[in-house]
């Protein structure tokens, strides 16, 4: 998906030659969905995983289930979402 990009360190709009930079935003959308708590997005208050609430959880199944639900609800095709060596691996491109 092409969209306006954010700077990955500051989350400010990314500028290039004094203009907004656009590009593939799939990973950016995934990261934002992971970080946002429900209610963070006014236009879609049910969107968001709230990853920080799950940091100390012993069982990752609930977190992974919520990620799959949110990503599918945002129009992604879920191929794989797993933890491997304490790293979240995501293969979930947008449809079409």
C-alpha cells in the first residue's frame, strides 16, 4: 500500500526535498496497529493491539490472536504471525 511515510525514529512526517515522502507503508501501518491502544484512533476506536499491555505476559497466544484479528480487520492477508527467538515475525501483506 502506498501512503505518506513517517520517520521511523520520531514518527514525524518524512520529508524529502521539502515535500511529503510517499512509499510502501505496509510495515508502517502494521507497527502503528501494534502500538496503538483501542480508542487511540478517533475514526476507528476498535483498532489497535496495545502491544505494551502484553509485554510482561507469560502466554503470547492472546497477543498473537489480537494481532491476527486487528491485521485481518485492516485488510491484511495473514500468512504468518509468530514469535521466533523472542522476535515477532510478520508476513501479512494487504489484499490486492
